[in-house]
């Protein structure tokens, strides 16, 4: 008779998503040795190798591991259904705000698997065009969860930093040469006015490196439009390196100067039960707490 523990199955799924014992241990906040030992015990119980282990490369599930994962997900689904049957309760509704870029590039591709594994959680995405009052909504208890990027210099408030990445001024090589010859002040800039980081935040970042009252070529509402204009040589743009890698398919943009650091920050309300908080925290740390978007329900994709 098999003697799997719920913790073993949780660790198994975490390793499968992270494709790394080390990353899974960080996401679960337990030691790498504990992860390795639990997976070794699980494979002994199953009687099969569940992971391909290759030095210097990410791990992947073996065919037996893929079949076992399907069974674990079905088991988890039945468990949630059984729990709701006896509780007589509907899935817990979580009102959540996520910045548009993070939602589309990082979270949305991984949602189907999360919802399948956590059918007792119903995510209610809140649209916030202004983005300026997210902190106020958090303070007034109107949001259960929120996640987006902000300058590291901004006070974190109720948010927990889960990833930090430097921001640079990016431009074409032609504009880079112009800046080297005439100075950064000579560059036109493209401002993307996308909540919660607004044009004024970017002006503050430029001022920190001596660019005062820059010439503004245009102000746009989407990262994709800003990067497209920048690749055409219309102006320079402030971006994270991972964002430019994702959107600049022709590799036309190069970093010119570092202007600061942005953090991805997570808020989870204390009104959520601890189990829901733990699962949401684990999901967002795995999916958003790194520099590259995840594709295919949590597997790393090309940047």
C-alpha cells in the first residue's frame, strides 16, 4: 500500500513547476536537502524515477513522472471537491489586482493549472485603470491580493518584495552613439504611462542620473508600443532588462545607463485563511518571483 503524504505531493508539484530542487526549496521555504530527501522517498514508494536529473541543466519529469503528476492533480481536485461537499461552502472568492503586463506575460499562462489544482479558490480580477488607489484599496480592505512592480525606493507599505531587477534606459545603437557624443540630455524619451508606475516616476529616475526636463517624444499606454517606438529610433525608454528581452525580438535595443531598481511586490490579506494565503504566495513566488515569464502552465519559456 502506498503511503504518500500531502506534503510529499505538494513538494513533487513544486519541483515539477520549478524544474529545480533548489528553486523549489526557495519557493517552499524549506531546505534543498529536505526537498531531495522527500522526492527520493517518493520515488522509492512509487517504484519509478520521476525526474530527469542532469548536472547543470533544469530538471524535467520522466514519462512516469508525467503520469504521476496527472494522478496527483486528479487526486487534489477530488480532495477539494470532497472538502467543499462536507463544508457545504462555495470556493473562496479572492479579489485580486495584478498589473496588466505581469498578468498577461506571467500569470495568465499559468492560471489553468493553478485553478485546476486549487478549485476551492475563485480569483476575481479587479480592473483598475488609474492604478493610483491600489494602496488605498488595500488599506480599506477592498482587495484580498495585489501584485505589481514599483521603484525599490518607494516604501513597501503592506506589500512584500518578492523580486528585484535593475531598470535601464534603452535605445537603439544609433541613439546610444548620439548620447555618448552629445550627452544623455540630448535624447528624446518615450514615456509609458502604465499604472502603477507613472510618467512622474520615470522622470524621477531620469533626474537621478542627471537628465533634467528631458525631451518627450510621446507618451503611450502599453509596454509593447513603447518598445516598438524605441526600436524604430523614435526615442529612449526606461525598461527592465527582462521586459526588453521579451518584447524586442529583433534585439535592436541596448542598455545605456542604469536608472534604478524595480521590485515586484505582493500583498495578501490577513482575512484569507492561512491555507489560501500559503498557496497563493507559493504560486506568485514561483510564477512572478523571477526575471522571465513562465509558459505552458508554469514551465520556463524563452525570454
